[in-house]
């Protein structure tokens, strides 16, 4: 069990390389991931959400109640900045309808499941991060289909009712089940051991989702035009920047600014990929934009967390030098 825990921690810390490796492997050996499509991809997302639910406690809901203003600001930022950014970028780059719809779907999804880890790594406000992720995820069944209808309904037919049910089944129910188990069995040693293993399940699940889309898209994934990659990078990068500015303009401290930046910029692109493969199957290139986002968000999250952590090291180093100068 200890070896399994150690392996799980390793996988969680190497999420980006694992996801990239899955994409490369699926490109060269697509039959390994060809089964990950439609219903199977939603089952995998359910497992990822279940792993998230196992870590949710009553304390998470107390955070929502004790910090209503912070959570409200975060939720509004989450469901305005990223959807409107995606819509604006699609217009600016004049993206084809299918790619545009995929990018907009990413923008309309809740925050990424690994954002809490990134907030911890960059010395952010972890309780705030957990509260934001919980709030945006609980709002997703209503907000995601509604925003898709509003922003992408003019491009393609959006099955809003189907998306609503899928998000309930693949997000809310698994999270609720995980929370229930944690609530009543969370103090047992066996359950705590399972909790420590679940991050690796989430990483493997995300890798399967990306691998499935890569296998389906084949050469299209890596041959996607530069415009698609630029659109994904711009969406993600501007999300980080605008999230940070929201924190600054609303008077949040540095730890909260970093957290809201990561929460806004990192979307649950894995969920977007699964939803597009089921409900937008008639527009296969929509899943391509979601999958590229899925890979890039995993990479950029670690990069921005490392950037913030390096800023702290520099400040600490300058403070240490300034303390020594008077003595010299």
C-alpha cells in the first residue's frame, strides 16, 4: 500500500508529462485508446469526479458559507471571463464553427480539478481554491448548458437538456457519492489509504480522455493549425491574467489573487472533452479544441504555479540580503 501511495503522489506531480505521453502514444498506437469515446469517456470523467468527491468534507461547505463574498466574486469571474473570452477569441481568430464551439465549451465548464494542487504549490489560498472549485462545479449543470446556448447556439445545435443531464450524472452524482463516503467512513485507515491513491486515478483518467480524442482525431491533433493552438493559449493565458486582475481590483491579498487566477484560467477541459464527444459528436473537431486545451491547461497550470513560487523565493532571497546589509 505504501508503494502504491508513493506511486500515486508521483503521478499527481507528473500530471502534464503523463497526459502528453498518452497523447503521443495514442497518435502512434490509436487502437490502445479507440475505446475511449462517447459513454466510456463520461464514465471515466465520473471516476475523476468521484475522486474529487472523496476529498470533499463538510469543511468545504463551511468555507462556502463563511466566505460568501470571495466565493461569489470567484464564481462570477469563472462564469463570465472564460466564456466571454472564448467567444471573443473565436471571433477574433475567425475560427471554424466546430473549433469555436469546442473552445467556447471549455470556457463554459467549471474550474479544473487540479487547480487546488496548483494553488497549494504556489502558496495560494487553498481553502479559497477548494471553495471556488466546489461552487463552480455545483453550478455547472445549469451554467454550462445555459452559456453554451447563449454563446454557441447561433453556430451549431446545442443539446442543452442532454448536457444538463450528463453533468448531473457524471459530475454531481459521483461527487455526492464521494462526499457521502468521506462523511461516514473518512476516519478509517482504509478509507484514508484510498484517498491517497485517488489522485493517480484522476491523472490516469485524464490521460485516457486525451488519448481517446487523439486516437479519434489521428493526425489532426498534432497537425492542428497554428491558429487553434494560439486560440487555446490566448484563452488560457488571458484567463490567468484577468483572474488575477479581478482579485487585485476587489482588494484580495496576494495568496487569494494567485488562487483566483489559477481557478479562472484552469478549466475542466477533461469534462469539456467528454461532453463534446457525446453531445457534439456531429462536430468532431469541437473535441479537438477541447483536447488541446486539456493538454495545455495541465502544462500551463504547473508553469504558473512554478512562476509564483519562484517569485516568493526571489522575495525571500532579497529580504535575507537586505537583513544582512546593515550588519555589514
